[in-house]
C-alpha cells in the first residue's frame, strides 16, 4: 500500500491530488488547489507565491503522510517567462517533498494524459472525466486538482509496472 501525493504546479494555482494505491485499487483521499495568486487588491510577489506553494505542500505532507510524491514536468510554453515561473513553482513544491524525505517522481504532461485517458493529446475535460470515472468520484474536482490526481494515478500505474518488472526479474 502507498499513499501518493500528485502535484500539478502553477505559479498562481497549484493543484494537488492524494490517492491510496493498494494492489490494483486506487482510492481517492483528497484534492484541491493551493491558491498563490493573492487578491485583486493585493497580489502576491513571486517570492510570496513560492512560499505559499511550499507551505501548502508541506501542510499536505504533514496531514496525509504520503509515501511518494509525483509532479508534472515543465512544458515549454510560448512565453519563456511563464515557463520560468512554472519551474520555480515546481521547485517550491519539490523542496517541500525533499524536506520530508519523500521520493520525487516527475512525469511529462503527455505521459500523464496517456496513462489516464489513453492518449497524450487529451484535453482537460477528458482528463477530468476519466479521473472521475476511475476514482468513482461523486463530485467534479477543479481542473487543476483533476490534473494533480491524474499525475498521482500516472505514478501509481508506473509504480505497479516497476513492481511487476522487478517480480519478473526475480523469477
């Protein structure tokens, strides 16, 4: 059994999803978003946003005690500044995991979509739909939270494959 914390990083909104993997069964534990945008009247500086993300991920780790941590890799956006900010948000989340001693796994967005939907070209609505169906959810998670659950599910799939491969080598 393993508890997996999945993260869909963003400099304004960071999605999180927490699942339990027991054999082939995945169980939903929690999901949501860490809002690092501040308010319209008082937006946060980049340093403040990174602190909010780090502290939010640290709180999730303390509350749910995950065994493993999975995060989406940076994709090259059209705007290099956006890609840099996304990378910094990822870094803040990864540092929280590293401080807690969690192993960190990183997955490309296309691989996450492939694992959950069956195609790397899936859109957010398709990811949400499959997350709801596969985890048997009674509610529709926010798009960023659904993406984070998909990251956790991708990790669970890869983890299961690694265990099967190790068992085959041991025969």
